C-alpha cells in the first residue's frame, strides 16, 4: 500500500494504538468516548491520500471495523445448542428469534466431534454395546412382526386346497 499523505496523530494517554506506519507513527488509534469507542485512521478511506480502497483487504477492514465499533450493541447471531436463550428451539439449524424476529444459526458444539475426548478402547466398548443392543432390538422386532403375520400359512394352505380342488374338478368335467 502506498500512503501519499497522512495525519500526524499524537499518542495521548488513554489512546490505544492498534496499527503503525513503517516510520512508527500511529496509523490506527482507538479512543474511549463515553460508554463507546472511536477509531481514528490517520489517512483517508477515499483513494485520495492512498491506494488502500483499491486493495483486497479494504472491504474486510471496513466490515470488521464497523463490527468492532458496534461492539456489544450487536446481538449474537450464532449459538451452540448448550448455550441457547430461552426463546430459541433446542435443535440445530436456522431459527427466528421471538424478540425482534432476526434469524440466528444454532450449531452443535464442535467439541462433540473431537476424537481425543474418548479413548479407542472406550469407543470400541460403546460400539460393541450399541451393536448388541441393536441386534437384540432387531431380533425382537422381527419376532413380533412374524408373530403378527402367522396367518399367511393358513392362507397359502387354503389356496393350495382350492387349486387342487379346481384341478380335480376340471378332470371330471373334461
């Protein structure tokens, strides 16, 4: 970036210098103003004194600066399921807040997918237990379904009897 012209910013007590130019003078300073804060950029954002607006970092810089200055006024738009306000559903996805109607994203805690939280032996043991429980449930379900379908034997036997009777009757008539 080329800065052709800059302001001379004095380092006053209470100011926090965030960025400096190559010669050490403050480029970006933060000042407390009442309950808020203000940022002073020692050049312009207009492409007159520098070529910063023509550079790729310019738009993210403006967005992040505005987000930073808004600070606590901006309500969070992302939550983890374990730390949700009362007006949001307890499931991942996109939801609308009752208050204000703005949309928020509800995510699952990424720590749940951390494989280091469970040892290999604990994981295998839990998978074995789940597999045994699953096979027991499947077997019980299959037996229950089979018990409710035991009448099909009688239907097949009746159909076979009808077919035999029909073939015997067809022989006598012919």
